[in-house]
C-alpha cells in the first residue's frame, strides 16, 4: 500500500481551535505522517498515479473534500463526501472529549480511564464510518482512518 507524506488541513474560515483541539490536531497529523496506509484504487478502468501522496483536507459547501496529489503535485484524485454521516459521531466525540479533558483535571484515574475507553469507542466508530464512506475511493487501514477522523473533527469543529 502507498502512503501520505504531506497533509494540508484547510482550516481557514474556522474559529481558532481550543488548546485541546489544537493538541489533538498536532498529534493526529504527526502520527498520520509517521505511520499510515493510503492507496487509491483504479477507477472506471483508469489507472491512478502511484503514491506517496500529498493530501489536502477541507470542507467546502458542507462537504468534506479530499484532494489527493502525487509528490510532484500531479492530481491523483479528488472526492467529496457528505458530512451528514459524520455529524452525530463528531458531536458525540466532542462531547466525550470535553468530558475527558474536564475529568483529567479533577477525577481519579479509574474514572478517567472509563471516560477514555468511551472516547476510544466513539473514535473507532468515526473511523469505521470514514472507511465506509471512502470505499471505492481510497483504501485506508483502521489506524489511518482514526487519525483522519481526528482531522475531520478539527475541520468539523468550525463547520
């Protein structure tokens, strides 16, 4: 499988992220670039340029846009996904993250662990939804989907 070697997150027009959201974004981007699996299948009988890829992620006209290019900036694919299937899981994820960030400040480790387990479960659900939505457009493993879901949440935060 190929991989992403550069990511451009277009968060222009969004409110500035909270320190916690900014930290989540930085960690997700670092982890994604360190280890990911991202491939474009042939579409309509046409071959697609091989990776590694540069990925642009943005929200335009209430759609999530993946702009995939080769390292020499040759367009490799662009696809637009409806945000509808992500709305509830993103909302749930932000609510549980807020609870988690609050819990870290005041609750004992056992309660923090319980909240963190719920947070990971919702995060996995978001990754699963993303993998379903990308079917036939891009192939990603679960860890890559989890990291991309975090970045979608960051973009959705202002959306």
